[in-house]
C-alpha cells in the first residue's frame, strides 16, 4: 500500500488522474464486482468511457484482452471493428484518446486489419449520433495523424454488439 500511496502522491494535483489510475487498478486487478460504484459522470479523462450502459451481460470493461472484447462484440463492418478497437484502447489501456494507426495495429494483430482506418473511423463519426469524435490533428496534410475518442453513444454501440442487440449495420 505504501508503494501505491507513493505513486499516487505524484498525481496529488491531478484529481482526475488519480481517479483514472484507481479505476484502472481496480478494473485490472479485481475481476468482477467488488462493490465499488462506477461513476457515470462525464468529467475529465478517458476512463469515463468505462461506464457501461447498465444492460445485463458482459460490459466493455470486463475483458482482459482485446481479443476477448473483439470475440464478444463480433463486429461485422470495418467501422464497427474500428470502434471496438478504439473502445479497447480507451478502456483496456486507460487512454483518453487514440490514433487510428494504433487501433489498426491492434486489429492487424487479431488478423482483422482495415485497409483504410481513417475512412472506417470517419464512417463512425458520420453516424447519427456520432460514435467517434476526432480530438486532434497534427499537421496540415489530409494524411496528418489524427486522434480520436469514442463517444458515449460509441460505448453504447459496443455494448449492444456484446449483448447481441446491435441493429443490422450497413457499411455506411
């Protein structure tokens, strides 16, 4: 406990950072429900995406590996695969956003790489309501590196895939 306290002392000026670290530690090292209430508030870091839709069955945060989440979600289209990979990066790895190339690298390791990850993410952005938002772009070229974040609706979409309740999806 002393080591944990020392590590958290380094973040004492960043309350949201402490919350993200504690949430990550509980979710990683304490499988199942140990009685802590999960926050559904929308403030701050990326781990807020860990909150689930409240429906029965497995939740997006219940998986130890991206392969488990991918198998449970069974995404059918490229944009669904991109959303699932992005959701994993944000919940499984505790990041507040992700790069398209990072999501595609995970998909390639699973044998489900996407030819144009930016196009797939743009399709998820164009959904109403948007499942993904672009948070940053480095450089002015069309091919510049972009950062993305899964929206609350995107989390719900992944949860629906896991529960087997997602609607038939078209590739657009």
